[in-house]
């Protein structure tokens, strides 16, 4: 048993930290503020940073070197993701962490050679194309139609809540290639150039000012070679990917907690710092404890994979717990900030640059996207405990 | 990072599990709750033969030179089976205190006997003020020639009725600080010592121990005069994590009892375990259990490795206290009416979990400790 990093892992962690501190200059942060660091691909300077990381092999560190990875362990990949997330960068790149591993697992050799190096280098990014108006938790209800026209597919339909399509290069698309038979046996995965004629991307603004999209497909042509693996096997690929990539990073929420702790030490009310008040001490200690639990659940997934296993209910447990912990952090944070919590970034008298209220609004989606907490609890019960359906 | 026990630890776990399944069945546990001794000499002897008392003591004192993590493996199984008796008090509160005190003479004299199962030691720490901080210690020990004379009352002392020696935590200097507290190894047959059992709700044999001019030679000081509290701090940390291991082991059995019930019982033509509300209770129970387990493993590992553990130990006792409480409450809800009956085993865990929550500092206490560690 060992709950600490090795010397090499700690050194890599330091290296990633130093790199991020150096690269996220005020100029870069200003540019990415428009998009938000999460949509860093949309910012030219931001993209350059991602490509520098790609050059170091950090985007897809677990891939074989021939595809641009470092052949590293999952622990290493998780350490890198944790650092990225803490600083507000995407901790999970769709191309490197969801599409890429699926291509690695199920794609043809040609597909691997064509796409993987460009993904690992950060040259290209994908956006997820799963959800539709009638297909959320029940993803197999998706019906964006892909008609087989011989040497290409013809696509028609609509995707909803597809994030980052406006800044990504390719759509990692789940579409329907078979309308007869069981729904989950008629889905295929395809790589679609988002600049293809017939694709219209319309913004949907969320309650946290973060942008997602409605994407409509009108007679969009997708070359046959862009089909991933076998036709009609897509749902199986997708579900397999989820077992490996369901991990939620606590990311910026851990950082806002650290900033909150400093705030309570520096803010004096009624003659003493807020951090001396018993109730605040209890709340901060509780949050710190939950964050430690998150750390153990997070790295457990990497440990399982490094030992050759597939995390299953453990992923659901990690995602749910981390989402709920993040919500606790911002809710308690808003309470501690009190009236100051209402002030938006840029306002006179604002504290913590208004990040608490922004993250508080953002925290609502955490227990919903990537598999709702209800779905995750079903998985824990059914697959983790073997309870009857 | 490695989350797994090693091969020896897995063997130890399986052996302990098998042994306790045979020797410590729920009926035995219920009998021992009523029995004044709390354990049979036969069972105690068998545990000694397995070497359990010696797991965590060095070979030079007759032990097995195992780690705190090895002991944790045992404690998890003991919690699972609700093992009664003076193992926790003798080994952890008694033996570990002697180990931590660095008295070569006392270690030589006592540890080998503890390991053989022939010596019982307990710790008399808490008083009517019922707390684990130095301010709550008021029992006095006053110097008189080459002896110290102890006066006062200790409460909630586990297994004092078994003890050959009672380690008394007493004030040798006026005040409420941690400086000025001394540990005395008191012969349980001393004149002026009165031991009376308390009726408890979870089956633990706790006692009132009254010191009425009890004389203790200065050779029986563990550690140094006035410097006893730092030893107690270390012991309390280890005891708290050990109690967490028991609670997690108990939580594991509680979860199994729930699964047994909900996969068997049918209502409305379906297994109760197929209803989403019940499934979500079970998912929450499992999450509380697994997170409590991971935190306990980490703290136990850090203690084993001699790494600083103030932060993790405080977090763990707070987290496990709260989580096991919630876990048991949900378990009762999921099991339903059957689980409310005395003959169902869940009530054994219900009571023990609550007792465990409070021992060695409850969740609020440890969050305050953590706040200090965080520099708040």
C-alpha cells in the first residue's frame, strides 16, 4: 500500500506546475477570458500552449510513443490532469482523452496513423457529439441519421448541448446507421469535420455564462474512412470509453477552496480573522476532508487501470462524489463570503475576482452532465452491488 | 500509488475472517454483551496462539515486528465480527502506550506478557469532563518521598476489570496545560483503587475507576515526569484510526446485511432491491463505506510508515465517524422492519458505530484539530 507519489511523479508534477505558471501570462489569460480557459482551443495563444504541452507528450501521456504519447502510467496522466484542472485549463481534452483512446482501442491501423499523432500533438481538438433533444441520460434514443450512400455517409439531424463545437476542429459524433432492431445496436461513431457544408452551430448560453451549442446537420457528407471501427458497433465503443473516461476532476473547485481559506485568514471581522470563528473552522475543515476523499477516489481509478483492471462503479462513485463536493465548496464559499458573494467580477468591492459566484453557478451542471448523479447511483447499485434491475 | 494490501496482509485478513466466523458468531457476541467478563478465556487464548496481540510489537519484545497496517487488517475483521473483549484496550491503549513511552525496563517487563495473552493493561484517561484534551484532566498525583499519591475519579475506562495494570493519566503540576501531565503504571491490586462497572449500550465493558490515595512508586512513571501528554497524543491518534478500522469493518457487514435483505425480500411482485429509492440508499451506503475505508487505509499506512499524520488522522476520524453514522442509518432504512428486531444483527452495528463515533474525539473535535493543522 502506498498513498504518495514516487520521486519521478513528484518531479513531473513540479514540471507541469512550473510550465503552467510560466505560460499562463496575463496576456494569455486576458485572451482566454473571452472564451474561458475551458475553451482554450478557441484562443490562438491558448492553442499554442496546448501544442507546447502536446510536444512534451503531456496531452496523451499514456499512449505509445509512436502515436505521440510517453507510454506513461495512468497515475502520471491523472497527475497532469489534476494540475491542468487546478489552473482552470481543460483537464480532459475530448480528442486526447475520449476519442483518441477509442480510436486506439477500436480503430483501424490507418485511422490510428492518420489521427492519433495529430491529437497527441495538440494540433487538433474534437468536440463530443452525443446528446440530442430527446437523448440525454437515455443516449440510445439518439437518432441523427447517417445514410450509407456507398462511398460516403449522408447525415441529417440535430445535436444539443454539444460543448466546444465552436472552437473544436472535429465532431466526435454518435449517429444512427440502423433504424431497425434494438436501438443500441444501430449506432455508429464518426469523425466529422466541423467546417463541413451543412453544419450549423448555434450558441446556447448556460446560467454560468459558459457556452454550449445546438448543432444541426443538413445533408452533411462524411467520408467512409471517417467511420470508427465497425458500423453499428458505436454504442459499445461509447460505453467502453465511459468506463475509462468518466473521471471528473475537481479542478478549479479545489483552487477556489484554497483561495477561500486564504480569504478567511486575511479578512478581519469583529477584531479577529474569519478563520478563527468556530463555525467557519468547522466548515472549512469539512471541505478540506471531502477534498481529500476526492483525491483518494480520483487516483484509485488510475491505480485500477495501471493494474490492468477496468474501473466501473468506482468511476461512478468518483464522479458523483467529486461533483457533490464541488457544489459544497461553492455553496459554503458563497455563504462565507456572505453579501460579498453576490458581487460579480469587475464590480467595486468584489472579493476573489468574483470567481466564487461564477463557479457557484457553474457547479449546478456537475451533477447533471457526464452522467447524472441518479444514473451514477443506478450504476453503483446495479453493477457495483449486483442489485436486481 | 498502490491501493492494495500486500500478499501477507491478504493472507492475514482471510485467516482472521475465517477464524472469527467460527469463533465469534453473532450469538456469542450477544452472550458476551451480557457476560460480566466480556470474553471467554478460551477465545482469548486462541487469539494469543494466533499471535494477534503481538502483531504490532517488535520481535525484541516477543512480538512479530508487524506494522500498524497489519494490525489494521485485523481490526477491520474484528469490527466486522463485533469481537468483544480487552484486545483493543490491552494492545492499543496499554501496549502501544508502553511502546511509545520508551521505558526499556517496562517494555521488557510487560510487552512479552501482553503478547502471550497473559497480561492485561488499560488506559485511564477520561474523567467526568468526558473529553480528550489536556484541559479535561484533573486527577492529581502528588509527590510523597519516592512515590506519587493519586486522587480522583476516572470514567469510561475500558476493561479495567481485566487489567493487571492501569495506566493513569494524572496532573503532576497545577494548571490546565499539556505540560504537567504524567503517566503512571498503576498495579490494579493497589490499595485505595476501586473499580466499578458502568452499564453501557454498545457492549463495551467500561468502568469507573476511583483513586483514593493510591500510591505509585516513581519507577512506574511511563516516559518522563510532566511530559506524559505527548505520548497520549500519539496513542490517541493511533487509537482513533484503530477505532475507524473497526467501524469500517462493521460497516462492511452492515452493507452485506442490507444486500441480503433487499435481494431476498419481495413486495409489489418485485425484489425490494429493484426499487430505485432502495438502490440509491445502497449506492450511498457503499459510497460512505468505500470512502471511509480509503481514508482509514491512508491514515493507517501513514502511521505504519512513520509519516506525519496529524492532518490525515483528524480528517479520517471525522470522516469515518460521520460516514459510518450515515451508512448505518441508511442500512436500517433499507432493511426495513426486520432490521429493527433485536434478533437481526444490524442493531449490533448500530450501537457500536455510535460508540465508535465518540471515542477518541468525535467528528467536531477532529475538525477543530484539523483547523489548527490547516493554520486557520
